[in-house]
């Protein structure tokens, strides 16, 4: 079995091509950031609108590196007992009950309380050992023999306290468990943190991470993504579709359609055996990539104009290599 | 190359992008990995390590373009000083100032003799590459990256010219003139000298815009914070707004956090069980959920009449910033009657909101008596032992009725009454000022006419507030 650091990336191009092998089309900036994160062993904070492939990036890296992906989904109220470890207190209680007799045996021959406690002390903290520990994602990540890709998803949703707690993990790849001492990573994991920017992350956190912002992709990149993700889509439709989505992103919407929506839409159109974008067809399938009623309303108003522009953009030769 | 990186950090700081030491180390390691040969690659590598937010990234991109452009020395024929310097094509090694640093340590004394000789030749032959290199090296020798003010432009221009060998060029010109056998050569040399001056000056100007902004801005900010609010120019409003916001956010953050720690909510059963498993399920230690965050409830009342007009803008500015941050805040403005401006603050961006309020509320003479009556009628029922009342005004009542008894009621009901007066304490009670009569019914009555004052007072206010909570 391979370990995380058996893999090597000699250059940014290698990262790009390996990512594209697993159908993840990376911009050069993205590939550079990943390359640096891997070689500098730094966590990487990925920001950007929803659905541009932030989480997908971590998954792809895990499959390239052939190591497990451990995911920690953040939410308000997440605390260390859910992120790091938890004692199996049920099991602890059960064991104390079951072992009562054994305890009595153990205590035989001791006189007085002090001696009993002395005797107990001669045994280890049995009930606070790893047998009774319920590992949570962070603990698991540090314990992987071969290393792993650790994905801390939507870190902006967690509380500031939890963010502070993360700092130790991110800078030293170790955590302190009061009962067990400090646990250091066996192999430093490759860490991705994603954020949708619902709140500003603290400076301390940002300082420990490389920063990567994934914007909506360029037309050429988006076309390449569609080619990979929706095989069977005709070139012409691909071109029109991307041009249309790009045009839609330019108008004022509550939520702009993202790459994942483009893919969904492409799949839908493929299913409907569409050859070209037709006005009616677009109008009927708008709800696949626009998720708000008012967005759909404002888009359908401008639909003929958008469609015309998309057709024009798709025709232009420069659009194909832009 | 290290020197070039350091200069680049300096330039980033010049563009108001803070670069932590940690990030600098990362950047150095990153460049060691990716090398200098590919411009785009270098840019994304430095960007990933140095810029930590999207706005930062925009600043970074801009500074990068400015910094890593080729400071070409335009030749006389090839174009005047105005032509934009060419951007280094990707793939070509960067013409970094560091190139010069290697040679620069070679001892300036020795090389200047021949260098000076060469300067006139270089200028006349229009050897742009060599001149650029010479200029870069000279800039490094005289420490151009330390430039601060536009007034230093002349100094640095002169210094760089000298380091490039101006003295020898001058001597050559004098020599040629004395011999007076080649007037054409004299004219040529003089033209060359003028050209040199233009080019160097342009170069220095570019560098000033790169390095000079940060220290001057800091100085300016410092000035704005300590200046009397009434003396601050209208054009500094935007900058001021930024400072005020920063202060307000700092205050709100600090105090929200303290508040949260103190509050105790529901029993956190899971955590309690978990912690007490060690005691066989007997609840020794209890843990409490603290999800409810109670922020200070503030009622702010601001005088916007003519006498405090100068301050009012900034006080409103501050209220607006605080309003964005404190959840339970109500803002009022008044001259002769009370107007609720919370809605305006919530709906409009700051500049417009302040203007709107000044227009709508400002105008006629102040009437504190009427305003207090309004407070009594409209507000008093909402004020209780959890409310902090913040009054901003000079208490100049145009000899109207003071109605200090309402202040007394207010004092009795509210958790805290704070009066911030832009006038110095020695002016209180003089003329039509009623401050002396209101002051006894305030928990805190203070002079407050600069941002420093404001920050200090409010910080203290919020601290004592939560300490006694």
C-alpha cells in the first residue's frame, strides 16, 4: 500500500495532468496552490462560490494519492467531542459494572482505603485508554498509517471557538487529549479547508493556510469540464450551453448557476436528446440550474436576448480558445 | 533573489496588504520550489502564500504587475519618457533589482571611474539595457525602497543619477564646452543629460507609488485619530469611515466575546454526562450551553444641530458603524425633536445615510427640553435596567428650558447613561450650555472630540458594562 508521501509531484504540470486523469480540470492557479500545499505540507484554504468544485478537489486529490479521504463537515455548534474524540462512556459504565467482581478480587488483601487506592494506582488508567475512545474525524486523520486527505468542509460555518481549536491541528498536525497526552500525526495529512465566505476567517487561521480562490471557470475550462463529466454531449451543444451559462452569470441573480448546475443541466439536455438550445426547451429546463423563483423569472424575461448572445458567442472562433 | 522578495514584501505593505512573517517564509519556500523562470507560475505561487482573502488577492495582483515590470530606460530615439515600460514576457528571466545587488557589492569606488566614462557613451549610443541595469543598481545602492514622501523625489533622483556616474558626465560636458571645438557634441551631451534626468525621475516616481504609500497613510491615520473631529476635512471622510469601522468592529468583537463567555444557558446534557462518566455518572461537573448571545442593548441619541455640525458627521458615522455590528441598537438624531434614524441606517450605505439624516433632522435651533420630553414620551418605556443610553451632544440649549428632571428619571431607569460632549470640560456650563445640570444624571459624562477619545470611552463603557453584568 502506498503512503501519502510516496507520491511525488515534480512540477505544477504534473499536478494538472494527474488531476485531469481523474476528470478534474484544474486552472493553473489551482494546480500551483495544490502543488505548493503538497510540497510545503501546509493546509490550504479554498474559497469560492458554491458548486465550483471545492469539495471535489479534495476528493480528487485523495483518489490521486490513493489515500483515504476523511471529511469533517462543519456546522454551528460543532465541538471537539464531535470533531476529535469522544469517550465511549456507555462502554465505560458497562465495563465497571461487569468488572465489579474482578475489582473485588483485585482489592483482596488490602487494608484500609489508602492501601486500596494505592493498589488501584498500580494499574493503568484502564478506562481512559484507546479502547474506550471513540475516534472522530480529526483523530482518525492523525492516526492514518498511510496519511490521508483531510477535508474540513465549510469551516466558515463553525464557531470561532472551534476555529481556534483547529489552529493546533493545522500548524503542528497534532492535538492534545487531556487523558492521553499529545497525539501527533503519524503521516502529515494533506488538509483542505473549504469556505463559502459566510463569515471572515480569523487571521490566525489564514496565516496557517495557503489561500486559493476558485472563481467561476473560464468558458474554455467549463467546456473541458463538461466534456469530461458529461460524455456524449455534442460539441455544438456543449459550446452553446457554456456560452449561455456564462451569459446568465452576467445578469443580476440571487444565486448564480455554478459548474455543478451546468453539469446537471447538460445531463438533462442529453437525456432530452437536445441537439441545440431551443427557446422552449431552455424555458422548461431553467429550473435545473436556477434555484430561486425570482431568478427564474428574471432570466426568462431576458431569455431571447441571452440565447441570441449565447449563440453568437458560441459561433465566435475566439471563444473556442479563450 | 532574497533581496528581491524582501523588496516585494515592502511593496505589498506599501499597497496596504499586511504580510505576516509566516507568509513571508512560505513565499520564500514557494519560490524556491517553483523558481523564477515562469512569471505566471511565480505569480500564482506568491499569490497563494501571500494573499489570504479575495480582496487581498486583487491588491496582490496589482502590486505584482507593478513590481515585476521591467523598468526600462527609454532611449531617446525609441520614445520619450511617457512610453509605458514593457512587461516582462513570460519565460524570460526576471530583470530583478537583485541582479544589481550582486554586482553592487563589487565596490562602487572602483567601478565608477569607468562607469562614468561609459555613461555618456551609453546615453549617446542609446544602450537601453545597460542603462536600465545601471539604474537598477544605483537605486539599490542608494536604498530607494526606503522612499516615503513625494518631497524626497528630488533627493533620490539626484542620488541615483550620481550613482550612475553623473559627476563624470558633467565633467565631460564642462570639458567639451571649454574646448569649444565641438558645439554639436556639447548639445548632444546636454540633451543626453536631460534625458537621463527625465528617465530617472520617472523611475523614482513609479517606485514612490509602490513603496511610499504605506508609511504616509499610517502617518495620516494617526493624524486623523488624534485630530479634533471638527478640524477634519470633508475629503478624509472615506478614510475616516474606514478607521471608524475598524474601531467599531474591534470594540464589538471584543465585547461580544466576553459576553458570550459569561452567559450561561441550558444544561449541556451530553457534555455533562461525558465529563462525569469518570465519577460513575454522579454529576460533579456541569456544562452549560451558551448559544444565546446577548449583546449590549444600546440607545444612542445624537445631536446634529448647527453648533455640533462638524462633530455630528463623525458621530453619526460612528453610530452607523456601531449599528452594523451591535444587534440591538436604536439610533436617534435630533435638533429640536427626536427622530428615529435606525431605519435609515439599516437601509442606506453610510455616506448617504449620514447625509440624509443631516438633511432631514438638522436645521433649526436645538431644543434639549423638547427632546427630553420626546424621550420621556416615546422612549422611556423601552428603557430598562439592561439598556445603555448614549447621548452625543454639546448640551447647548439656546436658553430654553433644561428639563433636567427627565434626565433624572432616565438615570434612574437605565443601566447606564453616558453623555459624550465635544466641548472641553472647562466650557461646560458657560453661556447657554446646560451640561452642568445634566451631568449629575449621567453615569459618565465626558469630553469627546477625537476618535481616540471615542474609542477609549466606548471601550471602557462596554467593559464596565459587561463586568457588572
